[in-house]
C-alpha cells in the first residue's frame, strides 16, 4: 500500500489572515518551528509565506516587517495536493512546480 501525504503532513498547519503583519508571521514560524504559513483571504487559501519570502522580500529590502501585511510579500500561487495523494505524486508535483512545500487540502 502506498504512503499518502496525509500520513506525513504537519498535523496542524498555520494559516493567517492576509492582513497579518510579517513580523507576527515570522514569530509564529519561530514558535512553531516551521518554515511557512498559509495565507487566507476571505476564508480561502490565497498564498503561502515562507521564511525565504521574509528574507528576500522584506528584510533584504530594508522593509519594516511590522508594517507589511503578509499579502504584500506572500507567494500567491499555492501548490496543493489532496491528502490521499501518494508521496510519489507529491514529489512529482513539487518537482514540476519547483517548490519545496505543498499544502494538503481536502
């Protein structure tokens, strides 16, 4: 039987509102020991913010992370996979889209 992504995923992913400031997101990532958070707009997943996004789109540009809503620097194209997808299917999707993280959705 193939291993599914649901059996390997982070059990309680963090999703923040699009207006949450970047500093709060960075602290959530630190406290939860994770490298990304989902971004929701009107109750739907609209983006993903990674630790790399924070560094390259805020810190390296001398932007104040307290004053930037996460929606301004998050990556809008979220690559998703259903929970019943196999690890091989997830790996293929990650390779195709050149991403290191997938969101598991129902």
